[in-house]
């Protein structure tokens, strides 16, 4: 088995595992800080990205010649998607994208 296939599959599976941990443990994501029951739309969006990660990991393991450009696009898209998510700060009761980024990613602006 080619090393690049194994490495990319591993990255997809790690992303999937991290997504599952977030989906299960982040009560604020699940309920929009208690405002929505049972699940907030952002929770479903993350669920979809988790499924894509899982499918990507499996496809890279089982396909003879997996399309590396697809993985490249996904690995570029996801960080952009996550940063763009900070623009939805008002939906989750933050005063600015920077405050939401601190909550989501732990980054502190100076």
C-alpha cells in the first residue's frame, strides 16, 4: 500500500475522530448556548464534515488510485470554512468575530 494513501487516510480518520469528540462533548455547539433544542444547525454542519472525513478516509484506503487533488481541496477548504464560521458570531451571541474565534480556537487577539 502506498505511503501517501495511508498518511492521507490517517489524517482523514484523525479529523473524523476529533469531530466526533467535539460533537459529543460541546454542549454549546449542540444547543447554541442553551437556546436551541435538541441540536443547533452548526452541529449538523460539523456532523456533515465529519461524514466527509470518514468517507474520505475509507476511499483513500480502498481505491487503487485515490484522487489526491480531492484531498488537497478538502484540506484547504476546511480551514477556510472554519475561519469563515467566525463570521456567524452574531448567531451565537458574540460581539465580534474575534471573540468567537477565541471561543472556537483559543486564539487571543492582541
